């Protein structure tokens, strides 16, 4: 199971919501980063829709979702730097969205 090594607040003062970066160690010992963002509109959308899954993920600032996804993506040892992006979609009931990007070692 992946573990959270640390969290850094990266919210821009002009942003209407919040953003954090989680540093994660996977069960295989590899480390990666997950950026999680939530705009106020997405939180409002999830609340209006009664989207309990999204509201739970918003409440824990995406930690559980990031830890779960960290174990699914390819290993940094094989693919290089791994960055997980997680956000909540204001146009779709605040649903959690995620994407992974890989940067091969240079």
C-alpha cells in the first residue's frame, strides 16, 4: 500500500479553491507526486448533486484517491518521473478526474 510522505500547499492566492501536492511512496519503494486541485465551483457542484464520493475526496484533499492511483500507474523505475493530476469537475457534479504523465529520464 502506498504511503503519504508529505503534502505541500500550492494554492495560488488568486485561485478560487485550493491546490496541494502530495509526495507518495509506493509499495515498491518508488516515489511520485500527485497534484490535487479543487475549485469552489466543483465543490458547490458536488454538494448540489449530493456526490458523496467527490465530497469525501474533497474533504481529505485527495489523499486517498492519490494513494490508490499511485499503486495503479506505471513504476517510476520503468517510466521515469511520474506525476498524477487529480481534479474535481465543476461541469459534471464535481466528479473526480485524474490523469498521469510520465517524463522519461534525460
